[in-house]
C-alpha cells in the first residue's frame, strides 16, 4: 500500500538525516575538544537517545492502530465497511443513509449535516484506490445534487486519483485520515467505535430482521383441523382458493380437504 511505501521513504530520509547529523556532531565534538574519546561518548549517547525516541514513537503508533481497530476493518467485506462508516459518521454528527447495493449511481453513503449534502464512495481495498472511484463519485455528486463528494478507504490512492480529485474538488480520506476519525470518536465519547463490535452489532441487527421475516406468522391464522399456526403465505393461498371454501388449512391438512373430517371429543 502507498501508506506503507511512504513510511519506508520517510524512514530512509530520517536515517539519512541522522547519519549526517551524527557525522557533523562527531566532527564538531572532535574540533571542540580535540579528544577522540569524548567524541565517541557523545556519538554513543546521541545514538542511544535517538533509539529510545524511535522505540517510543513506534509504541505510540502501535497503540494508535490498536485503538482504531483498523486491522479489523481490513478484514471486512464491502457492505460491512459501508455500514461501519455509516455508524462512524453518525457519531460525528451526520445523518447517514446507506444506498442500495444496486443502482446506487456511484454513491454508497449519503451524509447530511449543517445543510450540506455529501455523497461518499466506500472502498475497502487491499490495494490503492484508482481513478475510477473519483470519476464515479464526481458523477454521483451531480446525480444526487450533493454539495460535496468523498472517497473513503482503508488503503490509499494512486497519484492519478489524487490529481483528478484535486481538480474536481473530491475529498479523499485515506487510511491515516480514517484512523484519525475513529480515534477522535473513541477519545471524545464513552461509546466505543471498535470496528469488530460495530460489525457484529450490524450483523446481529440484520439477522434479527431476517428472523422476523421468516417467522412472520399471523396470530389468528390457524388450521381449522389441528389449530396449528400458519404463515401469511399459507393463509392467503387458502383464502384465495375456492377449494377451501374460505377456511384455512395447514399444508398437511390441505391434502385432506374433501374427505370427511374426523370428529374430536
């Protein structure tokens, strides 16, 4: 990912600066004291201080990644990522809407805040997001008559995508910016934005909706023979079929219609 490549580049630049600084320090100490021993001690102490600083910074970066839960986001599918972003932006004060998976015209989310409408394309990628995403969200901005257009990713963007976004006023939210958004909420609110918890909550919510649809039984729809509850579909089938004479039968007793009904004591 570009984020990792950029970090390595910065690391190489930092190492080059450190090497130059150490050489200058060594020369300065030797010229000032004329002592090779004092020069060596100064260099060793400087190196030790730099190592401590780098270790401390690395620990802070690891803690930041852990708090953000970005590694969990990396394992999400596209829909889970969209749902997570909807919750994240809601916690940032936006009214959020996840668009339909088909016919979304390039926008996965629609955000509203302070009379500003924003369309968002969510890209849960392992690679860099290319120019196509910028083109799609720019077209989506016109379609939805939005004020702003964003592309949000857990990765980074190619240089052509960055250039096109700049010329078309499309905001790019990369991995680092996304982490900052998550941590800002976790720091300011007692409500955790841990991605795993949000994803599990959204999954549980959808499962409850599915269960409700599966168990959509009409309370007063019972089989006239065995008093067994039947689904709305079975009830409608019986009521629209003249064979059953306006009565409701379960699937098993529909086969017995026309035969003499057994009397119960």
